[in-house]
C-alpha cells in the first residue's frame, strides 16, 4: 500500500470539478484507490463516492492505493491535485 496525505486548498473544497479530475486520473490505474477524510472513506474512482465525502477547504485527506501500479497511481494523482490547485 502506498499513500499520501495533503490539505485541500481549493476554495470550494472537493466540488464537482476537482472531484472529476481525481476520478478521471484514478480510473487510469488498476490499483484499488481510496480517499479518506476524517472517519469517512470512499472509492476515488467513483465521483459519487468522492462528492459524498463533502470535503471542505482546509480538510486533510489521505489517498491510498493498493495494487500492482500503486506507486505510479499515487504519484500521478498527487501531481494532478497540485497541477489543478486542489492541494
């Protein structure tokens, strides 16, 4: 398992646009990828799961990947989040 933790800086939190960026990137990988915020977690490949978490600005999230391409997945998701000013 590979993971990283970051603070959400998007002014509106993980609303539809950043959630779609994350799910699109996560869906490129075979690994199981989860997003955790507080005591809640969801499948990062499901936009409904991500939006249901209602992640607000300033919240700390953890992205975990488990599978054959977990390292590449985590690296790409973290880059996508930085490139889109989500974290």
